[in-house]
């Protein structure tokens, strides 16, 4: 017997095999046969540590960022990715370096507001394996 809060989802396994995803409310589980993994469905914030980025003009610089994401599909987040939180963090770090590495330093400094939408579109299609957005 478990109670899921409004912001949680539960992935239920029966004898180790996926059975279903439960939403908020009362969840009845058969002891020793079923288990449930809780997933937080709220928007989560991860601070991306300082990254060394080398733009096209070969000037080394340090960049940090903040990542906002939420789990869209709890089943895929638990089953297809071993630890979805660190995986999302590493994906964001790699994408940050890749996106900023395509531009010159002068271009990045003069167009700081335009780089955020580029990063957002770079991250959006990729998280499908981890089911986070």
C-alpha cells in the first residue's frame, strides 16, 4: 500500500517486469510480488558546473548554465536509462559545449539573448531515451 502525491508518478514492477505507471493517489501493491519506483514529475533544476569552451576563434573561456527539465514519461525514465538525473546533466554539459563551440567569441558576447533559443532547440529532441524534457 502506497500513497503517491500529486507531483509523483509510480512505475510498478511485478516480479521484476514492468506492469504499469500509476498516477497520484492510493496504490495497492502485492507484497513480495510487486514493487514501485517513485518519479518526481515536477520541473527540476540542475546547475551545470563551469565548462571550458573553445569557440571557433580558439579562445578558451568558462561558461556555466542552469538546466530546467521535467520527466514526461516515467516508464522510459526508469526502464531505458539507469540514472536519468546524471544522464540529463551530462547531456546538457555536452550540448552546451557543442553549441557554444560553433560560434566566435565576439558573436557570443554580442548576441547573448539569441544563444538561449539555440541551446533550447538543441536539447529538446535528444532526451527521448530518458523521457525527460
